[in-house]
C-alpha cells in the first residue's frame, strides 16, 4: 500500500504573508478565506465569483499550476498591461490551498479607500470550477 494518501491526509499547508505571518491552513480551503480567516484584510468585492480581481495576489513561492477557466478569462480581460502582466498575478478566490505558499496580497482593504472587503465568498470555489493550466504554462 502506498503511503502517499496517508501523508497527504496529514499534510498541513502553510501560507506566509509578509507583515502578517505564517499560518497553518486546512488543506482544500479557498485561499481568499484562508487569508481572511487569519486576519489578512484581503478584498473580495465580487464575493469570490471571479468578476472583480480585487482578491489578486502575487506568489513568491508555491503558485499552483492549475487555474480555473473563470480566473484565466478574467485575468486576460481585466489586468492592465496585457498578457505578460496577467501572468504575474492570481486570484485568491479561485485557488485551493493544497501546498505551502508565500504570497503578497495586492489590494488590502486597509490600503484601499474601502470600508469593507465585500460579501464573504462561499466555502467552495465559485463559479463551479473548470480546471486548466495557469497562464504562464499555456
Ligand atoms: S475576483 Fe472578485 S473576489 Fe476574486
């Protein structure tokens, strides 16, 4: 019997965010909620539905290779600077935490002229995800 499923079960991913710290996260949690639930005032103005880009983050380590079609479409259409700029950011509402990650949120509520982050995203990725590869590997 392989030990990989058992090791996966016990693996507890960590997220590191400069100025906030390092947090242990339940595997499979949406990144946007993992951040918010650990005190990072991440914005999510569309409620985590891949419509606004305010939950955008830059990865310094641990960027997932997969990407939802909704994320890909929004990044390609809304990020200023074209395809090359779109490859530099990811949408935390479209990412599931399954590995260690180091990230830099780009639109914290405290740094924007907003008084709240937006409606809390659902626990599951919305819209229902269709998974593909990230922009830089396509
Ligand atoms: S795109 Fe709006 S919260 Fe992620």
